[in-house]
C-alpha cells in the first residue's frame, strides 16, 4: 500500500478513569464491545488490522468486500468490528470468526455478518488527517459515512455534553459498556493512551458453587460462581480471583463447612482448556448455600469474560434468587441508537441508523 498512514500504525488507546472527564473541549462516545480495528484501503487493496497489529481481513471477508465497494478508494479509518445476534452484540460470535477453516468463516459471514462501527478517520482520499485535531477528523468521518450509504458501516454517536454522556450510562441500565472521552483539539496519537475510558462495572448476586485451592498451600485461590436458569439448573458463570493472602486463608475457613456434592447441574467448571495454559484446574464442590455480590465488566455466552471482583456477602439473598437474567449484555446498534436518542439535550447526529 502507498497510503500516507501505513498498516503498521497502532491505534490510539485509552486509559481507565473513575469518572467521565469534565470541562470544555471534550467529545464523548459510547464504548463498543467488539474487536478494535484499523481499516485501510488503497485502490483494490483492503486491510483490516487488529489492535495487536495482526491482520483480520481473512476472518471478516464481508467487511473487506464492503470497504472495497465504496466510492472512496483511499482511506484509513478507526473503528470496532461487531456482530449483532438477536437483540444484542455477541462477542462469542466475533471469537468464532477466528477459525482456521475458510469454509467455516464464509458460513459465519453469511449467517452472522459483521458490521464496522466508525469513530475516527486518519486519512480520507488525499487528505491526511492523523495530525489534525479531532474536531476536523470527526467532520471528515461524518462526510465519509454519509457518502457510504451502507447499513453495515455505522458511525458511532458523539456528543460534547458531559451530562448527555452521563445520561447514556444512566439510561442504558447496564447495556452500554462505558463511555470514551477524547480531546477535540488533539491529533490522533498512535499507540498512546490519549483517550479516557470510563467503564461501567455491573454487579450480580451469585451462588458460590465451588472453589480452587492455591497451587502451594491450603488457601482458596478462586471462588467459582453459579447462576440458576428458569428451569432451576445451576450454571457456572465465572470466578473471583486475585484474593489477598489474608482473604485466601479466611475463605478456606469460611468454605470448609459447605463442602459437599456439586450443585452445578447446568454447566460445570471445566478442566484443561486453551485458557488454563497448563495450570491445575482441579476444583472442590460446595453446597449451594453461600451468596455473594460480585462486580463484572462484560459477558460472553452467559459467562463473565474476565474474573469478577468480590463486593460483599449477601446473607439476605436466597441462592435460588441468583438467576441468569441479572447478566447485562450490550444492545445491538439499532436498539442502542434508540436509547441514546432518547437522552434529553442536544440532538445526536443520525449516526447509527440502519
């Protein structure tokens, strides 16, 4: 490719913050739960690059075809690959694309086509924007998107009003993953944590259905969490780890009287897997009597994608009240658009309409 912005360019990244930044000169956008992607086109050549610098094009042929059919023949765009399944975004459907068989990828591309949500432009045509302020880049991106006229290419909403961004989180009820804040007067800074990211931490009340011990010692390394479905089956949904040395000993004493037969009747904690990396995954079962509240960030296939955080015990909550319907998954773009447009204040641009 002969673009002024080469495919090896890393995306601008974000640092976690406890609150949405305030003051003048900020632009706020929803945080999308997908695969970060820089999209490059130079004539007939199209490349999709991941945040780690690996090519994604072979896994998303429908997106490559979409970008190759646009009228603008040279561009570099920053965005997020997403797959909507039913009424929500499915990270599991995205992960399923990372498959070695081309026939499998082609089948998934037909059945669950991906979309590209755009939120920045580094180059459009001969206009190189990487050193331009965000206000100029956003204007160019909106012009590009309006000219594309493709329902699979979406423009992420944006606002300059902090109150509006706060209202997004309040109105979403946990469906929005968070808010990203960017300075309107700053250039695109590849590889730097130049954005601020306020993630929404959700909570759920879970049954402690088992635990894993430390590799060395008798302390508790992790608590295994379960939630019931409508039929009364208990599904393993994740774990709490990262316990202090004191907490590991305390939990060992707390759980000893609860040891018993496994209560996981829906899905159980697995053994060796590609995630275990050769570690010992043996676990000990508990009677389903202890309920704890945990904080989590994202859900994939009715499981916490990352380790959950212990918040507190819930002796006031009956185990059978801990159900799967507590889990919040991110809304599909069309549904999220309705929610964001319902926010009082300055009207959003018609950004992600189908």
